[in-house]
C-alpha cells in the first residue's frame, strides 16, 4: 500500500471540510479538476474508499472514519509545528546573550540591536559590557555566544574574527584652539594636557600606537579605563585625546570636537567566540548587523564643522 503524502492529507482534509471538490479547490486556491484527480489517485493508491458521494456532497465513507480522525490529528500537529516555527522566526521564548567592549557598545550596539529587533521582534536580548580580560571566562563558560571587541583575544580556545577596520581620531573640547584645524597631528596633541588609557592595556596600546610610530611618548595628565570616560573628561575641558571612531560615532556630540588624525592610525573591531562552538542563527544575524553598523560608521568623510571666525 502506498503511503500518504502531506499534500494528500491537505487535499483530503479540505474535501472533508468543504464537502465538495469545488469547495476544497477554493480553500486551497487550486483548480477543481486537480483536487478531483488527487482524491481519486489517493483512493486508488490506498485501495480504500475515502468518501461517499451523496447528492453532490462528499461525506466520509464509514470504513474511513478512523483515517479521518488520524488526518485531523496530523493536521493539528502540523498547525502546532508551523506555530512553533513562526514563534522561532520571531525569536519568541528565545534568549540571545552576547557582549561588547564599552567602546563598541556606546553607539554601535544600539544600532545593531535595532536591526536585530526588527527581524526578531520577540527575541530576548541580554547584552553585557565586558573588559577584554573578562571575555575568555564569558565565552568559555558559555554565558554568551559572541563578544564584540576592539582587539583580538589571545587564547587558544577562543576564535577572533576581524569585522571592520576603523580610524583613530583626535578629540578636544569645544572652543579648543585645535578645533580650528582641519586635521590634527599627534605632535599638536603633545602640547596640551592629554587624557589617555594605560598603554599596557590592549585598547590603550592601540591608541598609543600613532605616538610610538612618530617617536613620541605621550604624558597622560589623567587616565580613564574606558572610552566613555575619556570622552567625558575631554568634553569637560580636562584635556585632549585620541579615540577610536566607533566610540564617537554619534552624529552630534555637544561639547566635543572630533578631527581626523593626520598620521594614519587604525583600529579593528572583532567578533570573538568560543572555538568550535556553533552559533545560533540569531547570533549570526547579530554579527552581520554589527558588521553593517561598524562599516557605516567608517564611511564618514567629515567630522564636526570648523568654528566660525
């Protein structure tokens, strides 16, 4: 005996509900002859009669009632399956945990998450902010699937993938004399109180690189661990600084002036994950959104306008 296909189940049940070939065709949005042929083919293949024709109405044949009960169960199971798939497509009852360095979380993370939320409106998102030394434990203990960092993680159990290369820029408070220049050199910055990050820190080492390349060693008048701290100190007139462009990617930042650095200096954003771990489709989509937003941030050609004379 031949086995029923899902298409045959769908058509036979439609005939049962509608009571006619034409009604079933209307339900399925197909032609009536096609429905008639499939019902006949199904009965012949099974070797049993499924319907009695009474005054033009199709009613279940007595010997087939048990089959129709099973068909209804199968159909309801398919409805449940489709409902579960629909819920998964929206992220319902699913938690996505990932983390970011503060510099990337400041502006880029919110923009990326906005795109994730548009695609998966019911997805529960758990965003953590991590220092680089916290990343290995976070991933290896599987507290989250991926971390977005401004430097790779040196650990054989961790895999770091470059996403986008960004620029290092100079920042200063509004009204500062360097704000009148189209771009700023590291030599210019050396003349003023300098706010920085410890160069022994991986992020701080990246920011200090253009000075080292120029044979300079900046003297920090004060230090902050995170990009947000540096921005706040500079905005309040406590010095000048260099910073990655992702940390200052907002369109308007009152109290702060951003200028291109004359010396070429770059910083790379990375996605970091446990080596060998298969990421969920939600995490993969999130990585793609971060890459998109990071790339958009690097497309800026002009920063803040020059002060009026």
